[in-house]
C-alpha cells in the first residue's frame, strides 16, 4: 500500500517525513565511529505507511554499491526543502524485487526523527555555468562562486540591472562524478548584490521556487564536490 501525500500529512506532519525521489544518506551501524564511517547515498523510490523502499546504496568515495542484509541497522538522514537536516535510526527489512532491486527499510515514527534547528545545507565553492533570464528579453550566462542546497552566488557584469529582491529565472549546469551533466532549473530571489570589481557584481540568491527533484541535483553535486575536495 503506497502512502499518499494527504496520508503522510496525518502521520505526524508531512514536513518532516521522507518523500519519494528524495536523496537519502546512510551510515551503517558498527562501521568505525560515526565520524569515520563511510557515507552511502541512495534515493527513495517508494513509500508505504510502514516501509521506505530505497535504491541500492552507493559509497560516493569508492563508487561501490553496498549490499545490505536483513536486520542490519543504519542511520539515515535527508534534507527538507528549507534546508533542515532530518535523521533517524532504521533497520533493513528485506529486498524487494521490482523493475529494479530495492532495499526495504523501516519507516520511522515521527517522534523518532531528530532534526537540526538551524539551516544546514552544505555549501561549496565552485565555478559552474549558469544561465539567467531577467524578464522576457534579457538573458546572459555567468559563473557561480559557490553553490548550496539553499541557494547560490554568481559573478556577472554590472551592465545587467540586478537589484536586491529581484526574482531571476535560472538554469544551472550540474556535472556529476559519473561524467553525466544535467540542468537544475529554479527561480532565485536576490538577497544581496556586492561590487567586486569596477565592472562586476557578486550576486547572492536563495532558492525561491525550486522543485524537490531539481534541488536534489544541487545537493548531490555539493556532496560529491565536498568528497573531491577532501581528497585534494
């Protein structure tokens, strides 16, 4: 039985519960200490009132898939749209054979989910290409200075009439470690404009309107980028 959005709202608050297509980060209980344990990335493929069905977890550093065993305990975490990290302890219930193999883990009771009270999106320094549209006629490309799950900053020429509070339609070029490239589309609200050079601005934006699937692309990129920087 799949859980509907309206049902999820009744099960202790839809805001805090995991959702289909959300990225989930996992650490296996008993693997070294919490700080040293490998982090595995997965995606939520389906939900019921009792279970979460996730794709086979992959170690982002080694690119190897982790074959879970029924009864294995793990700590799962995910981020809501407002950037708050949610975490809970769960157990593997079994393997579900569908079009693809899925791992069934226990759905937590809302009281079992802990959340950080502060905005906690990972933010990384990186230069990615971004296409920006102002109104219906003005379009230009720029390079980001940093990217995070809650917003981005980019550097552009001062000739573009950008001011605080403006809403910009954006397409961010997002490369992954699998050598695939995608785009994340969103509307960003300008929160600050700083002059960095005589001819350039640094524009800081927060995501004002972004679909969960698009935001998850950005979060995944930031996670991979952080792993790469740790290796350097």
